[in-house]
DNA sequence: GATGAATGAGGATTCATTCAT
DNA sequence: TATGAATGAATCCTCATTCAT
């Protein structure tokens, strides 16, 4: 019965998973646009045309990879988190989930972080929805943290995306052999995010003295118009 | 007659700058590989062939953009920093410099952060050298901070790239109209980086209690083999 | 086990007929070359591979459609015509047969009229034979008409194909809801063909006065070499 | 200045004309869909990519051919027709124009008559507009003829498209060497159309005696459901 | 009889780049 | 300096067809 789109599931699914895995690797290494479907055919030992039995366009392939990642991410988060009273712990669990996933699926991570904008149209929209709801989880936690622990008057978006930035950027520099193993790594990152890099305990306010920072808007006007 | 390599510099430079600026915008918006030289011709109102007077290949164009950014970045940093005794202040100046540049040249920033790996061969190597020396500046500062202020036993690479991550990631989410203006924005980011998001003053050690974090390496083994 | 060439005929034939009917519709609507075997699979709710039990190639499918049409056309003609003495009546019957078939099987008609040259090799040749013999029927009738009724000195091929042209062209414009019903339609067409559109009875000779027509060969030399 | 779409006109136009002419020939011989752009490249001794300087898609190429034909057809008609009082003469001039064009540009004629439906979207629409206005010219003439000369009660659409059918069908059978030369050919066709093939003068009404014709709607019900 | 899975060949189109002028 | 015209190479994708089951 199945006519492209709903092939029989047993073999199909296994093969598709293998294709997604292999493609993610190549996309991560060469970039989505530099990767030709032929590259994927070669890597999967399939024929060019044979691949198209499993996806309709190269872009759909990218979409499938990203979609699966987000779904997995959210699903594991929901399984890992308990209605604990401690916000801070929940944030920690979120970060553990996020980094754990990323370090164990570095190719997919890279693809998600980097090939974000390679999707267009409906594919882009669908991923955007997933991503927004995923981001909202962390943002809500941080908001709760702010309001609950008294807060330092941090900008919510800045606080949220700073953590995402720290975490997502790792694909550009993290080497398993060179850097800390996962558990320690997570600890370090959360330590920085929660307590900062400075040793001292008390928050010194005003802690900065730069003249430029004080002048507000014009502070960096010299930056206008490169070079 | 001026030929390639030694064109009369007056007009040449101005025009080239305009081309770089325009190209950076398009690269930022469509991505390097999705951008065709025709797109650039259209945007600069030049003929396709005419452009090739100013660069030899599309990749060189990307290189020129990135090179100029790094040179500017380093140059301004050197001008802005004084042999101050305070490490923390120097880090702040570095961040101000970095973010100031990024927010005032968002297209170039995006291109630097995102089209990093689109360079190959010699171009890639040259940029790598520049980038490494730029990263080293911050890394050295943080090392100094660690050793001087007593330190919290942070991993140097993690601490360095966490700050870069926070800063470089902004191209994915920062909207001038929606988010904080530059000066406040820098302040927020440094506050998080220096003191963390938690309110409290004293560092609680051990501050975390997660069982998974304690188990070390195996902690996230469930992540193996997506999905 | 029935194998290709001698399948059990009962089910086979019914199913084949259904496939031919469906294919004719799609060929008519999208054109032979634009139609993929997948389109036919979809429309017949069969699997792609399943179809190939009923025909060996897509071209054979087209051949079968055309062949069946011609055979039917000739067969019904032979059944309808009586050794009447009146040539004119026999021509009328031929036209009724032809148009009756066409209007009742518009998809097949379109395919016959339009996808004529989509056949190649042996298929083409076989259809050509059928077509020639079919055309010959009408041509012979018209020849008989000419010689018998005295004739107007008409060119035989021109007279024959003019009628075919009038009839075959209808697939491009005839709409059942908009145009005359079959019986009246046939009448109109034959009236034009037999008596012309002009009202008058007597043939005016010379009926034309155009100077260009008189100049013979060079008349339309301005047409040479478009535009 | 020119950037695809408005190239400089001198050389461009000549070359484009040559491409159109060559393409029309191939389209006529192999059919539009069977013709690959490579075929055209070969026939024009240009490179595949080089062709795309002159048109954006293969379909546009077909459009250009058809458009030019219709424009030429209308333009020459307007130049040829005089506000003569005689409708019949004007119809004759129309037919002369149409057939003259067709016989002198048989490839283009075939393409117009046969590859009609190969256009889609806007291209199709534009040609449809041209075609409708072209058809309207003849239809108006025939209407005038009907009302003026008294008329035989002919259906307007049937009368109009019968003539078009006779004329347009010639691409399927006309051979310059075998058939009548243009002037005589036009004469024959008009004679049939105006006076019919029957010799006699008077219109016999009712001129037909077929029983089936009299039964009206059900006349050809045997045709239902091929075979 | 029927189908899921696979493939070789070919198709339209785009692109970076060049070169004569 | 600048450009119109041209091109080789590559890209994504579709298609008719097959074959083991």
C-alpha cells in the first residue's frame, strides 16, 4: 500500500536512522550546503536515487535530523525532571540534559547549532516552534529563579541566552580528549553560570569603573562603520 | 595601467570597502554558500565580471572580511587597554571591545561567528592564526585572573570559551530594538560572567547534589546513540 | 503459475482495461511524457511494481490504448455501414462513428490525436498501419464521392484531411456543457463539410478575387523567415 | 548595466532569434518534453550554460516561440486586412494569413498547435490571452458573415473551430513536395469551407436520413464506456 | 498477482570564473 | 576599470524499470 511517505516501518525505520546518523556526521563536517547528496550516498553505500526513497529533499533530511534532536531533548528533559521544589536544581538538570545530549551526539549538536538557518519555509517554521518551546523551558526556570531567590535584576533574555550561548558554543572548541569529561565539564559551566568566575563572595556594587560604560549610548560609537 | 596586485589605491580601496560591507551583509543574511557572486553584483550594482577586479575568488572575499575584522578587533583592543594593574578591568575592556564591535557590525560579526569554516586552505590558516592570537589575549587574562585572585579552580579553556560563547552567540538572538542597549548589555553579561546569576554572596561548596553529576563518566551514558 | 504472456485472462483483462482507462485519462490531462508511471500507480491505487505485471513499458501502455481505439473504431464502422448505394450516407456514417467515439471517449481521443508521435519503433509502426487503413476508408469514400457526383476538382488529400482536421481538432475546444450535443454537433459538422458555410446555393466560379491568391507561388513569400 | 533580462540588444537579439528558430525545429521534431536543453545546445553549437544567458527556463523558450508567432500573426493580419465591405473576403484574407504563416514556418506552426499545453502558469496565461484575441478575430468575422448573408443557422463555435481545425491539422499531414502549393492549397480549403465538398447547388433539407441522427441524444450511447 | 526497496541514466538549472573588448 | 558573453563542472532531483520475496 505504502507509496512514498508511509513505507513499511520495520526495515524502513532502521535504515532511515542510519541515514540520519551518517548525514548528520557529514553535515557537521562539511556543512549542509557543501554536502552533496552524492556524498551521503557514498557514505551510506547507497545509490543516489535509492536515498530518495527515504526523504523527499535534502532539506527534509536536515529537518528530520533537527526535529529528532529537539524531540529527544524535550522528551528526556521531561523524564529527568521531577517536580522538585528547588529551581536551581531544575536548571542544573536542564543543563545536564542539554550538554549530555550535545557531548554524546556532537555531530547532531553541530548541525542543530550551525545549520539552523539552512532550513526554509515550512521546515524552518516547524523547527522554530520546537525550538521556541524548548527555549521557553529554560527561560521560565530562570524567571522563576530570579523572582524566587530575590534576583539580581538581570535581563531575562540576556540571562537565558547567555547560558545557551555558553553551552551551544562548545561545538566550536570542545575536544573530548583535550577537555574535561562530561560530568566535570557540566559542573564547571554551571559554576560559572551560577557563581561567576570571580572568587570573592560578596557582590561589589558598583563593581565596574570603566568610564566608557558609564557614558551609555555613545560609549562605543567609535565602532560605527567598520573599519 | 594599474594591474592586479598594484592598482592605484585611492578609488580601489573605497570601492573594495563598499564591496566588503555589502558582501558581509549578504553573507550574513543568506549564508556564504547560498550567496552567489551574482547576488553581490546585484547588490553592489556592479557587473559580475567587474567584481573580479577586486578579488580573485569568492572565498577571498570572505577572507578579506574576516581578516579585516580580526585586525580591527586586535588593533582597537591594543589602543583601548592600558597597562593597568587590575586584571578584572582588562577583561572588562576586552569584552567591551568585543561586544562593542559585534553590536556595531552585526553582519560582520555573524559572518565571523558563522562562516568560520567556509574558508579553506591558506585562507583558513591565516585566519586561524589571527583567531588564535586573539583568543590567547583573553585566555591569558583569565589565567592571570585565576592565579592572581586565588582562583576557583576553573578549567582555563572552559572559562575562556564560556565567555566567548556568551558573547558570540548573541548573533542568534540579539535584536537592537528588543534587547538592552549596548552599555547595559555589556554590564549584564560581565555581571553574569564575573558573579553568576545567583543572588547569594558566598560560594557554597559543594553546591550541587545531583546524583548523576557524582557518578562521573557514566553519568550520561543514556545519551549514547541517538535517539 | 501464470507468467507474463499467458496470464489467466479473466481478472487480467478486467484489471488491464481499468488501467488503460485510467492511464488514458492521465495521459490526456498531463500529456504522455509528463505522466510518470508513479502517477498511474497513484491513480489506480496499485503499487508501482504491480503495474508492470500488465505492461512491459510505459510506451506499451500508450500503444495498447491507441491500438484498442483504432480496432474499436474500425470494428464499429464495419458493423454500422451497410453496402448502401449512397456514398454521401456512408461518409455521414463514418463521421458519426468517428465523432461518436471521440465525444464518448474524450480522453482516449485526446491521446490518439495528441500522443501520436510519442510512440517509437515497432509500436509506432503498428499504429501507423492501423491508422493508414483507417484513413484509407474515408479517403476511398471521398474519392468515390468525387468521381460519382461529378466532383468539384478537389484535391483528394486536402479534402480527406480537412474533414479529419475538423473532427480531430475538437479535443482542443469542445466542452460538453457549452457546445452542441452529439447529434446536432455531427449534423453541423457534416453540413459545413458537405455544403459549406455560405448560404447561397450555386457555386460561384471564380468565387475569389484576392490578388494575392492569383499570384501563385510568390503569394506569401513575405512569410519566409520568421519573424 | 544589463544584468540578465535586459542584455544589450544588438548581438543579443540576433542570437536569440537564431536560438528560437533552432529550438522550434527541435521542439517540432522531438516534442517539447523529449527535447533536452542539451539537444538545443548541440544544435546551436553553444554550451549548455551559455544558452541560459538567453532564457531563464526551457519553458520560457517555448513561450518566446509561441508569443512571437502570435504577435507576428496578428500584426500581419492587421496589415493585410483593409476595411473592405466584403466579409467573405476578409475571412479569406484571414485564412491566407494563417495558412501562409503556417506553411512557411512549419516548425513553429507545429509547436504552436501541438505544444500548446506544455506551458504552465503565467506563460500559459499570457499565451492564452493572445490566442483568445486571435481566435476572436475569426469568430467575429464568421458571426458577421452569418448575420449578414442570412446564415444557415450554424453554431458559431462549431463554425469557427471547424475552420481552425482544418487549418491547424495540416501539420500532421502536409508535405510540401507531395501536396498542393500554397496558393492552390488555400483555395481548396476555402472552397470546402465556403461551399462544401458536394457538387450540387441547392441545400437539401433535411439532407440526412440516418436513423441514428434523428434519435438525438441517445444516438451514440453505444459508445459509452470503451471498448 | 503484488510490492517494498533499489538503481542507472538523464534532466534542468546554477555557479564561479574567464576573456576579449 | 568595467562588462557582455560564454563555459565546465557540479547539484538536486526524477524517472522507468527491476528483482527478491
